[in-house]
């Protein structure tokens, strides 16, 4: 069964467009691997969290920053389709692991 990616964002902080951009990128990259992406406006200020099913992948408050899109795609890929190659994003990750 395909998983749903959930992005919880703070609308008061103006992060809806960032959440929508991330959703667009994930839907384009994982068209055959995920059920969909759900955007959830948070009632708590400063929230920006990404999860797949019940697994939290990224929390802005914990990390102290937003994820890079390449990083987010790798996190999602590792859950929904670990064998999927991510093109140029993947090559950069492989180079990091070699050095």
C-alpha cells in the first residue's frame, strides 16, 4: 500500500507556499511511489514537519532549519522506495559517502 506524505506548516508564519512547493516536488518525483501529499495548517506557531505515514522525517523546530529539497527527497525515498535512483541528487549523496 502506498504511503501518504504529510506536511504540517505554520500558516501564520507564511509557510504555505514552501509546503506547496515541497508537495509539488515530492508528487513529481514519487508519482508511482506515494499515494499523495497532504498539507495541514498547524495551530501551533513555527511548525514545519514532514512525515510519511506515522514516521516523522523532518521537524524544523528540532533541526533549527528547513530541509533542502534534495535532502527531503532522499528521506522520503528511503521510506517509500529505497531502490529508487534520484538522478543528480543521488550522485551528490554518493560522493559525500565516498569522502
